[in-house]
């Protein structure tokens, strides 16, 4: 497929020279805002998850005025809270040979060589500060009896560098950031706007200067002006409708910024998490993740004989797994990847599950599920030992499925979980729009085409606590404090556009619910742009999305009005944005003629069925510039140079 | 399954509100409770009627957004389970289920099943944190914490801020919520410097909201989806008493 490619490559603005001293040198070279002047600046932070809350709290501590927005009723409910497994840091507390260099190397390799080296090195460096910070805040990480912090090894790592708080690490880290944020709210340094959704970005003289929001309680549209805008609005997994993301997660803030000129980078890098509870029926509203840490002790298998598997006719999920002997089971991960076994990275584990089910060996509804078996672990550790490690996860599994995983294997299947793609940012986490910064999952920066387990929490907090607070000063010091007023034509135009869209949505008098369109879009995107992608499938998808969008805008019914609470209207706006965004996702997947990490193109695989990269032609970041509703986006390329990590075919055999 | 739902509909804080009845005959026992409501809402929406407003987000029992009264019990009768994690297999075919918002003065109804729980945020803002700046900490292992203390603090820290404790309490007290945050921070060595001021400030903030006081019914701990123990209330009362003494003499 032919797309228009911009002439000038994008510049990462990363410092040159030795990567190990780059961040130190950069912090010295960038401009610093005089402490006394900080209060003259206002920064908008959209989102209150790990990235948003940590950034808002830290910026406020530094003396900036911060306006923080979230759509939830409280900043404590952002979806970072649901992260289970843990957070990586190169502390080497286990004395097993970990180092900043090793974490850097693992992350670049795990990302299948599609991440920017300079960013990843910095991430590994500040990882150690995050743990110190969190412990200082009172985050109750798991401890050993001697009082020291405990660690575990996590998907794709050969060292134990993951810090965890039972299966609720995200909750505890988010509460730490929320508490730091609460302190700044109490001190008057942060003004918090819960139940408020960003509907547009306002650009003045080429700089991001504010946002238009809707108060989800009163329905009122409001504008806010600031010296810089920071988006920490999360990822877009809900484009698949069924994902492990919270129901409210959406692409609206990022997509609205993209429509105002911010480039959207690598949208096709989506992560499918291997261990989720399979779909149970057509009413399914979301999928539940079971922490990947389960793979440390659980063994993945399917029956060798398809007659012990899902039976369409009777609706039987599979033969009683406890009656099948070892010789009747295929432990396919251990068989194909003897070194890493059940601990292969997420993308590898997910595709292997799909392959097993494609062969008719699935053991859940629709033939989409494999076993994760703890019988061996219960034998080795005892039921109490297993409960100590995974008790709350087992409870959750039993609540949802009615099955007891201590006595019968869990059923799992991959589900969309995280998106590595996001708005393009440079080394300073600034987008191509001056004054617009993007942090956490909302940016594209550190995970390449596949994120390693326990690295999302690390990146969100690294961006918010230890990177953005410095780099934003460089921008602010250069532009100086400016008058902050929403009385201008740019703000008025953005408000009018937002109001027009709401009126249009409410004016529809079709007969279909908002969710029915979201579901339909999700199924199509999952089918053609999910775990395995083909040229034909993606081409078909690109043809279908505009048709679905057209139907949405004539057949949907959004009841109620624009005053007061209207959850249908909230969802309708988000689904409308997904219907636009999905197109650039599919286009990106179609034009990246290689397989890497979470992006698997069936046409590009090795003989063993593994992802086959094309480093010659595709060692670049694809950043898409929106050019209008009916015109194709323009591709901007940021070349990726690997000076420190040697490119190899990833192998976990 | 056939399910008859009596749902509280209230079109805003000043509306009087009333029950409306919805009957479904196509409920699957594998549905979650909220998925069952999704199906009801989907139909209402496609008929151009306003769907039932309820709060929910993660649907994994951790964000604390969901929660309403199911047959008079916050989050329903299944122990240690949030509304979003409750499944229809817990109900009998033909069951009649009554759904209402949390009823508490401190949680005014916004619409239908949605209530305003911002009082919880204000209690945390009064002192539910350790006052350190980003970057000002020592190495994480410089503060050893025995596993026992760490586990106790963790148990308290698992609170999801859903408000079931308040909704179940005859006095609509928020002491399990406030006590949980206090126990989390007050038990750990990092939390010691501000221990008594924090206790004083959070209790004062709690009292300033429309919450009542604990009279040891213990309903809160029974309905708490995370099983937070009543011990946190005892610990809070003890620290509050000590705070009166310590803060007076300083």
C-alpha cells in the first residue's frame, strides 16, 4: 500500500555520546525555571493514573500550578490500579547479576528492537529511584522475614528484579501516587477536576495552550488555559471492545490531540496478554487478566487429542482435564521453548496459545482457551504455599468462573491488554506540538513493539516522577510565562466544535445502542488486527471501518440530553473516536511489512512460526500525521539506530 | 434464567425517586451482575429510553467504582465480592432482586444508583499520606520492615474506597475507611513522624463530613469486599486518644 511519506525524518532530540552519561548531561544542558518563577506557570495534566498522578504531584511540589483532570469520580480509580504483577527495577537486591545495563538490554530486546535506546537506558536508570520513592511513601511491597524487600522473576527475565505487593502492585503504587497528589490538592497547589473529560486540545500560535472539557455531572463545557498540557490518558486497548482495560479507558484525549496535529506513533504495536480468563458468551463486557506471575508456577498445556477439546455441537468445553494423563497432554511451551518454557515473553506465549487453538485443541467457549495447571505447584509447595503466592488471584478466578484452580486447571486465553503505540514524543517526552507532553501508556516511547511484564508501572512512574518534571522546565523556561485566558478565537472554535458534536450525537434517532457499534468494531479489529494479521484481512478492515462509522452516524441512538449525567453520551463520544482511530491502527499494521513483537504479520514469519523482523527496511518509528477526515495520514519516520544493543533474532528456545 | 429487577430510578439529587421493574428471561448464569444490567440498558438505549445509571470501571474488583445495594446488602450477599465480580449463578432462577443506591447522608445520590463519594477524597487529603517530596528518600532497603508489620499494613492498605462500609452501617460511619488508611500508614516506620497529627487531622475531616460514629455493629467488616478488619477502628481510636495527649503537650 502506498502512503505519503514526509521528507524530513523526525528527530528524537536525544543527547549524543555515551548513553550511560546521556541523561546526566542532558539534565545539566536543559534550561531550568527559576524557583521563584515556577508559580507563574500553570500546567494541565490529563489523567490521574500512575503517570498523571505522579507528574501532577511532582510538578506541584516543584512549585508549578497544576490543574489535573480525570473522568472517574476520584483520581484513585484510574486503571493503573488494576495492574497485578509488579514493577521492575535494577536494584540487584537478589545479587543475581542484575544491573542497569541488563534491564536496558532486556527491555530493548524484549521490545523486539523497535524502541529508542536512549529512552530505554534512562528508564532503566531511574527505575531504582522509583522503588525508593514508593517505599518512602509507604507502599507496602512484599518483604522477606529479615525485613528486606522481596523480588520475583517475571515474564521474559532471567533475574529476579520485580518488586510486588501481592497481586495488587498497581493498586498500591497508584494509592502512593494518589496520596502524594492528595497532599498537593490539600496544599492548594493542584486543582483537581474529577468527573471531567477532555474533549479537545487547544492550540494557539502553534503551541498547546489548553483543553476543552465536559463536566460529566453538569454536562457543562468548559475551557482551561495553561502554559503546557500533559496527557497521561492511557492506552487504546478498548478499540478491541473486549480487553482487560477498564470500561472507561478510551483514546479520546490522545485522538483529539492527534486531530490537532500531534503524530500518533506505532499504533499497530498492541500487546495481547497471554493469561486472561476466556470469553464466556456473547454478553461478555470485558476480559479479566490473571497475572502473568502465574506462569512462574503454572504449566500451560492442551490435550493432544482434539476429541478431548471444545465440542461445538454439545457446547462441552473439554474433557475433565484431571482425568487426562501426562502422555495425553501437550505442554507446548515447554516443548517448543526448552530454555524459557512457560516464561517466554507475552507475545510468544499468546501466539502459541492461538496456534494450539487454531489446531482445534482449545478447551473453552468457542474453542478459545488453554489450560494453566497448578497441580505440580500444589504438590511442590502445598496448597498453603500456592495460596501465599497467588491466593487472591485464585479467589478471583473462582468468583468469575465457578471453578477451583487448586483442584482443576485454570482456563486461559490471550486478550488485548496494553498498547505500546501512542502519541509520538521526543527524548523530553514532548510531542511534535510544542507544549504538548505525553507520558505513560499514552506515549509510544519505551517498549518498542512488545512490553515486558512489570515494565508498565515502571515507565508510568519514571515519566511522572523523574523525567517529565525536569524536561517540561526546559520548554517553559524558553517560552516564558504567558497570560492565561480562554477568551480567544481558538478556544471558542474548539468549544463550538465540541458542542456541535454533542448536539449531533444527541440528535441521532436510530435504533441501535452505542455498545452494539463498539462491539461490532471490536470484533472486526480483533479478527483482522489482533494476534495475527494478514494483508488481505487488514485491507478488508480498512474498507469496513468507514462503512461502520457511517452506519454509526445514522443508526445510533443516544438517549437523554446534554445537561446532567448522561453515560450513553459519554460512551458515544468515545466510540465515535475509536471508529476514527481504528483506521490509522489498521493502516499502520498494513504498511509495516514485517513481524515484530506484538505485531505479527502472517506473511513474515520464520520457518518455526516466529516473528520475522525486517531491520533493513523497518528500523523506524512510524508516526502518523492526521490530514483530514477523507484523506490519508502522512507518515513521518524516526529512524532507530542501535549503537549499544546488537540486533538479533529474538530466541527463547 | 428469569430475573425480576426492582431498580431505583432517580433523575437527579432533587428528584424524589421510585422503583421501576424490569423482567428478563434471557439471563445466563455465567453473566456478571453488571453484564446483566448491560443487557437491560442496551435494550433501553436502543428504544431511546434512558439507561439505568450506575458506576463501574475496572470490573475486576479493584478500582472501587461499582457498588449499590442488592437486596439490602452493599455489593450483594456473596462475601468479599464487589458488585462487578458478583455473578448470576449466585441467584436462583426466577429470583426477584431489588437494587438501590448506597443510602447514607455522606453519599448524596447523583442519579439512579450513582452516589457522590467525594467525602472519601477529602478525608485522604486531610492527612492520608506520608509527606515526602519526590526524590527525597533513602534507599528502599535502608528501612527494614518485618514481614509481620508489612503484612498487617498491607491488609489495611487493600481498601478500595468503594464505600460499602458506610452504606452498611446503621450510623453511616466512615470509620472502617478512615481507620484502614490510618492503620496502613501508622503501622509502618515511614509513617511514624506524622502518626498523631495524621490521626487527628483525618478524624477531624471525617467528623466534618456527614458521617456518623461507630457503635460496634460490625456490619462494615462483613460487607467489605476486601475483608478489612475491625481492628483498624480500634487502632484509630487508640491513636486518636494518644494524639489528644501528644499534641496537647507539644
